[in-house]
C-alpha cells in the first residue's frame, strides 16, 4: 500500500549532503513530491529539510530511513501525509483548552469541538484530522490524556 | 456416553431438560449437581430425579460432586458453576479434576478458561481429553467453532465486538429512550437482564474475560487479565450518548484485540452502518481474516441460546469419541 510521508532530516550545511539523502530515497523506490530546504534556518550547524515522498509500501520507507541514517543524516520524523477524520468524545471535568493543546502536540488537528453539560458530566465532542499512521494510536493517546484529567475517552472503533 | 451437569441454575436446568429429551444421540444424563448436593444414577437419571430442587430425589447426596469427578464416574463433565473472580473456583478445580481423571469437559464458565487457558489446554492435551468452551463467549453464536472448523486455512488478524448483552441493553436504552445510566441499569435489573450485583458487566470485566478467551484460543496469544486495558460504561453520560447519536453513531462497549496483540475493553463510537452496531441484548463480533477479510456474526449472547452452543460442544465430544473408537 502506497504511503505519502513528510520526511524531516537534519542536514549538515555542506554541499552535496542533500543529494546523498535524495539518492537514498530513490534507491528505496521513493517518488519525491516536494522539498522544502530552508538554508536560512541553521541550528547548531544543521539545516532542517522537509521532503514529501510517496513510497510504494511501508518497507520502502524503512529502507529509505535506514539508508539516510547510513550516510550520516539523522531522520527527525516521518509524518504521514494521508489524513483521516475521526470523532471522539471526552466525558468528565476536563479543561477544553488544555485538552486541545495536548491533542495538537501529539499531531492531532482538532477541526471542531463542542461541549455540553458541566462538571463531572461535561462532555466534549471532537472532530479531528488524524495522520493515517496514527489512527490506531488515537484511542491510547486520547485515553491517556483523559485519564490524567480524570475523564473518560470514547473514540471511534 | 455418560454426562454429568455440574451447576443446576438457569442453564443447567435447560440443558438437563434437552438431554432428558435425548437431543444428543448417544448421550445419557447420569447426574446433575448444585451447590448443596447432587443426584447421580449410573444407569441414567429419571425425570423424577429432576423435580423441585433435587433434594426430593431418592438419590440426592449432600455435598460437592468433586468426589464423583475424582472417581471418574462419568465420561463428560458439563461445568456450569458461576464465574468467580479472581479465584475461578470451584470451576477451576472441577475442570482440573475431570481432565486428570479421564473425563472430557464442556463448560460455559468463563473464569477458568480466561484465567488458566494454557494450563487447562495443556492438561487436556496431555490427558488426550477434550476441553470445549464455545458457550463461554457469545452465547449461541458459534465463534470458536467457526474459527476452528471453517476458517482453518486463513490467518485471524484482529477481533472486535460487543461481547456483553447487559451493557449493550443499557447503552441502547440510554440512546433510544434518553435514560440515565442508573435508570437503564435499574430497568435491566428489573427485567432480569442485569444481575443484582452488575459490577462484572458494567465495569467491563465480563467483556475482558471473553476477550481473553477469544484472543488466547483463536489468536494463539498467552495473555492474562492484567494485560487487558479495561474501562466500563458507568461513566457514560446521556450527553455523550446524545452527542454520538447526532453524528449517526452509537456508544458501545467494545472488546478488541489488534494485530499487535493489544487487548482493550472500552466504550467506543460505532457508526450506525457498521455491522457491529447492534442494539438491545444482542452481541456482535467482527473477525478480520487475512484472506476472507471481515466476517461479522450477530446473535444472542446469553441465556437460553447458550444451550445451543453447549449441545453443539456435546455433539463434538460424541463425534470425537466415535472417531477414537473407529481408529482404535
């Protein structure tokens, strides 16, 4: 199954480094969609580069990741570009702003939120955009956030 | 084949009646037991032995039937004592004794199978005896038999389902009648759908036990209750159920095991067009197979339909013994 991902790598600011990364992606069978290489942002000698790639299957992504790290370039992340919509409900005395910021920090984009009830019966309904590769993690993430707030998470199966 | 029914409550009485009507060819009911004592006749019980609470029978004996099991006084034990946590007793000791003394076992008691699956199946295997337990999960739905007899060439990747009719009834009443959890529970208790102490059901542990049985027996896992993340339905509010309904979904208590062997019991949102979205006391289970893809079975998960599974398991014992006799 094809996978569209955004690979984020930390390149040493030295000519030819980006080419080595692109070679590893091509060797693994990846099709490069776009590259954002902002050389104005240099942190501790590293330049972040975001490469959107379509891989034929998850194994190709792993081969590319190993290949890139094999030429000495750290891969900081591989975020799926495929998104799914998911609904969830949280019941209990949770603070909405805190819940939303915790979800955003884990890569879930909250499209809509609404509340009803109050106190222990406060019910928050959420519509979220979830990276396809995180959809199976959504319940665990939501449940752990809810538990910290003493609330109950009800996510989609 | 001499059969002894240990546990003479609702299921035991229904099963005994079916066996007295000779619904399983080659089976003779030689005894039944309840907590206070048992009746046993090697030549087969008479209808008079099963009148009243058993104690009126001239062959009534006070005490546990464990001594009879240890004597190997019959061929098949149908173990129907209540599910007790965390001890799984007295069912666990009864099943151990039966298998160790050359007796095949059919059981609807969840706790011994859920909590001691490896030990008991190893014991049955080493003794060359059958241990059948399709009636522990899904009542009359042949979940275990289906996988074992009809889907042998395929790989089972995941399971998810509504495995508890009581909680499904409560959540359905909350959804369709706008009842609070407390009112829906009280109604279920008045109708005999929920027990007086409903904690095993509403806290999710009945579903967790059934999920363990499915995961260990059908997916080859070796998990215990401590491996299941469990949340019940006691905190599900009218507001949550209404919010789900607005989006054409229902809140259901779902037990699931995924491809990584992660076991979860929790209230979840189920789309109205998902075949799992059944209401009332119905159960529904979706198996995901590698080749056959999704297969959903729906049926009555408790009560009288469970007797159908018990009878099917007894038929399997008869066939197993006949094959053994033929091959010998």
